[in-house]
């Protein structure tokens, strides 16, 4: 299986070489736990390798300053990263149509990032009574990403939000439930601790589930906590 580097040596080792290139990898967890940082580190690595990156930011959280902290070659990175900033779920749906066309017309893309796929979806559910229609649209978006990953061998990295599991207060559930869970072949949960972050491998096709490691966010990215 082909893999791409996550941009972090210890995470590559943890994942048996990096992210699989023909599947969707979902990183989920509460706000501020490091999901966007992991996406940016991978995007920077792919961009510096010479490939283009599509980065859909639905939360308005991408800061050029953060990319500057990660690499002194930030100008080179920014030339190769295409940022998309939808502000409604309808815009997100339309952008997925464009992305699908773009990857079939251009062979230079090496990564697609969606951070996060559920932000605008949750807002749409809150104001739209047609729940089936909203879920169907999200399902089509996931189907596009699965198709791109499988046919074009372009790795897809998405982040997802969580909500409390009322049946088990020590756990959380992903927004979108089975719709997003089953479309992803790799699920990575991030958790917060008092002085660091935790990473738990919840699903993988070739690695044992339940593997854990601790890390912390630093100026140049992330570093492992032994």
C-alpha cells in the first residue's frame, strides 16, 4: 500500500509509514485539540514535495502565520495550496462538485484536506427541516472523496467535530455518525489532557486498533511525549 508522510516522523511510525493514499483518513475530537495542526503539517509536507494541495477550511481557522511557524519555506508552500472557504453548507456542496472536476483535469494534486466536514453540516441541520436532504448531500460529498481517493490515489484527510455520548459520559461520538464513520478507512481520535494531547487509533485496515500516543503542540508543529 502506498502511503504519504504525515509530516511528522513519530506519527509516520505510529501509522506504519504515514497516511494511506487511497482512502479517507478522519481525525476527530473536541475543539482546540490539534486537528487542524495535523492537517497543516501534512499539507506543508506535500506542498514541499512539489504537489498541489486542496484545503477546504469551513471554520475560518487557517492562519498564514501558523504555516510560517511550521516552515521557513512558507512562500513555496502557499504557492501550492489552494484554499477554499465556504461559509454555508450549500457553498460546501458546490465546492465539492468543483473539486471533483479539478482532480480529473489536473494530475498535480497530492492531497485533499477538509477541515472540518461537519461544521456547516451541523449549522444546516439546525435551520433546515429536510434532514434527509441534508444527510443525502453530505453522503454525496463523502462519496466524491471516496471516489477521488480510490481512483486517483489522492489521499484525503478530513477533520470532524464531536458531541457527548449521553450513554457513556467518558466517550464522545463523531458528528454525522455512521455516514462519516463508514466512509473513512482510518479513524484517529484526539483527546485533551492537562499538559498534552492524546492520539488513539480507532480504525485502520492494517494496524491494530486502540494504539495510543501522547504529543504536544509546539511552535514548529507537534512533538511526541514519551
